C-alpha cells in the first residue's frame, strides 16, 4: 500500500468512526434497553438492507450510463 492509499483508508476510517459515534450516541438516547426489545427490529434491519442494495444497484446503473466503469456484480443464475 502506498502513502496515498494509506491516507485514503485513514480518511475513510476517521469519517466512518465519527458518523458511527454520532449515530450510536443518538440511538442510545432514543432507544435504551436490549435490541431484541425494539418492536419490529428484524423487519427494520431487513428493510434497511434492501434499501442499501437498491441504492447500490441504482448508483451502479447511473454511473455506467455516464460511462464510468464500476466492475461486474456476480449474479446467481
């Protein structure tokens, strides 16, 4: 890994850590107790996962329409 790549990963980790800290702190203020006690938590997680996948495919499609190479998603047949 070169110096530019090292700086890049440090930047990503720092930003992710900061956002995670903020979101965790907000979540503890809004929701106390055990995670399994949150009504509908599993369905919420599933919905968030689906949203993430839809966003990823949509972004990939939009970038490819602009001519940006994004790599290949391996799909099961």
